[in-house]
C-alpha cells in the first residue's frame, strides 16, 4: 500500500478522473478529502466509497478560485482528518468556444479555475506544511491539450500548458523545503466531461485513430500514476510533467 497512513486532499473529486484518483488512493491506504463545488451528493458518494475501504473521508466544499473558501476547506480537512500529506489539484472546467467568439467572462472564469485555482490551493497548502515543518507532495492535473491543438480551446489549452511552468517553478522553490511537485496530463478519458465525444460515432473513431493504444483511458489509470507520484517510490521525482494519454501526443 503505497500511501498507507497518508492524508490526501483531491480537488474536483466528486466524479471523473478526480474520483478515479480518490478510489486508487483509498485502496493504497490514504484517507481522502473529496473536494467539490456543485455536486455535494456525488462527493458524499465518493466519500462513502472511500470509507467502505476502511479509510476515513470527508466531502469538502470549496470553489478553488475563491481564497476564503479554499482557506475554509483546508481548515476543515486539518480539523476532521488531520494535516494533509498530499494535495492533488484536479479541479478544472472545459468549454469549447471559437476564438473569435470567446468572451471576457468565459476567459476569466476558466483561467481562474484551471490555473489560478491550482496556484491558490497549492499556496494555502504549502504555507501550512512549511509552517508545520513537514514534508508533502503536490500532484497537478493538466491535460493532453498542453501539447496538442484542438479547436475551440484557445482559453483552455494555455491554462494546461501554464501548469507545466507552474509545476516547475513551484518545485524549484518548494522541493528544498520538503514538498515535491509534479504534473500529469491526461488524454481522452471516459468521464462525464467527455461523454459527448463517446456518443459521437462520427467523431470518436477519428480521435481513437490518433491514439497509439486505440482506446480512451479509464479514470483509475490516471489514479495509479498519481498514486506513484504521491508515494515515496517517486522520492527523486519533482518538477516533471507526464502525459497519461495512451500515446496521443506522441503519435
């Protein structure tokens, strides 16, 4: 059990890749704080599943782009589970908007959640960990679109590529203080967010043809990579970004 005795806070963990990461972490021995912003019922279901594995869990509400809510979330996790050892910045949103039609509001909200949110949660987390004199791990979750161009994502893709720079720079400052920071870029995974793609027989085969493995990933396949990076097995890995995409970018 790679994460035995660890406490992890996973943002956006009520569904999709976040849920897959939460499930794998619980199986690997971690107690899990399941962050959500909209679906409290779904988050409670994930927390219940974690508890069914003999681990502790709490469903923690917070909009990751709001500092007051993020501070309150961390305070609750520290109080109910204890000081977290692992932060997984998974929360994110995606919209598809042609460049010429993109509005200020669409740009701002998406970048606030996808990039500022990961910085904000990381800063709040790191300040606590450093003040307590402990070691910890951060795993940022980006997207294959950091390295692949897809139409309508001129606001989305920059946030994911930006996470690589955020990861490297946070790592440079935080690793000497005992906090490793890495990033994973998922490709096409079978989740609620991609359900519209999975239901398009005119679209899906063309995408799968670009993926070396010829299939979408399952959320738990992202969870196993995150668990490795969060574990002591990756003790000499920091500041890196890994594509978990079945060979989409490389093909």
